[in-house]
C-alpha cells in the first residue's frame, strides 16, 4: 500500500498534471521578450531609418494564432517630408502578430526624435525659404509586414512602414 502511494506520488511530481513536461511549460513561458534591429535603407534619397528595440508579448498563447505586445527602443531617422528631418530619438508602440511561425505583423506607435536639421521647406512661407525647425518632433509609426520566427528563436522581418521599406533581424529570449 505504501509503495503504491509512493509510486503515485513520484509520478505526480515527475510529470505535469496537464500532460506536459516541465521543459514544454518553461518553453511556453519563455520567449516573451525579443531584441530586434530594423533598418530602412535610403531609397530614392528620401527615407532612411535604423532602430534597435525590445519587444514584450503580453498576450501570447502557443495554441492560438494571435499575439499582442508592446515595443520600444532607440531610433535614428533621416527623411524629407516638407523639409528635411534628421535626428536621434526613441520609438514606442504596440504590435499585433497573426500566425504561428510565419506571421502577418501590424505595428502602431510613434517616433519621438530630436530634429537637428536646420533645412526647412518653402511650402509654409508662401514661397519664401524657412530656416526650418530644430528641436523635438514626433512621427507616426505604422507598419504592415511579414515576420518569420524559427525554432532557434531567430526573428526575420520585412515590410513597409511610415519610415520606408524595412527589414530586420532579432532574437527571442
């Protein structure tokens, strides 16, 4: 009788009651964070952007195909839109992923940067030249793209956003 109780107790301690091993449970709890480097190359001499950021997935269930999280990090922008805008700053926002390993990625947020370019535009001055604005500025960050995450926790992403066509690499942990 005692040996049977010890055997049952050993089995319950050794195996998860839900039918998963501890490694599977820990793997599901892991991979909530990611570090991603993204770059938008200069195309047509208009847009250039580079960022490095962190992501945190707060709505993540491996059994479902949707995931939701927040992101933030450092950003450099250089683009011409009603004058030249160039500077360093940060970005923040949220992201939505639809898929399992191959994802549709939708991002929304804002880039806040210190515009250090004194070159402005003549569109607001009625044809005269403006010396431009130097200081803190904000730019919307909206993107639609493709993301692939492999079993080695590597992230590859590409798409189009309000700062140009981008590609990026990352690592989940």
